[in-house]
């Protein structure tokens, strides 16, 4: 069974079909945080340098880029980390979240890892942020 499967929802294209654990490389091991859903349920948490994304967490996939199968896992982890930053300001930086996505992509032998990293950390991200302010 795949960790992430298609999801028919107007806002989210993907959903975690089972609990998934990721060892974090660029986020301080003392960081503890959660991603809470609409009804205060927990969809993801960080504890002991591990990100756990629980079954039922939905995400939009690779923002600003195609949802290639080798990229999808890193992009969904990236979504969860950015959502954690939104809900817990100052917990860690966007750059640290970007580095985690890059690590997953590189170690998953995704050939476009650098391009996807640039999309979330370079000029495309700046344009995306400006566009979404309005």
C-alpha cells in the first residue's frame, strides 16, 4: 500500500493512507510541534527529530510543479512542515522545511530535486507569496 494516494477534494489532491514517519535532518532535535485540523485533531507532529504524518492528512502536493511520483512524498512533507510553521510561528524556518524536502527528493533519487528546491526557495516562491497576498 502506498503512503500517499489520490484524494477527490476541491482543495487537496492527495491524502496519507497510513501513518508515515520521517527523520528530520535540518530541524533542531528539541523542536516539538503539531499540525491540527479543523476539529482540533492532530494530523502531524514532530517529536525526537521525527515528523509523523498521520493517516488522513490531506495536502495539495507539489505547489508550483508537477506531482511526479518520486517528488510527491517530499512535497507532502514540505506541505506539513509549512502548515506547522503557520500554526506555530517561529518553531523553525521555511528554509529548514525546504531543506527537508530537498533531502527526501535527493535520497529518493528524484532527478529534479534541485529544480523543485529552487521552486520553493527561489524566485517562484517569492512570486507565489506576492500573488497570494491579494
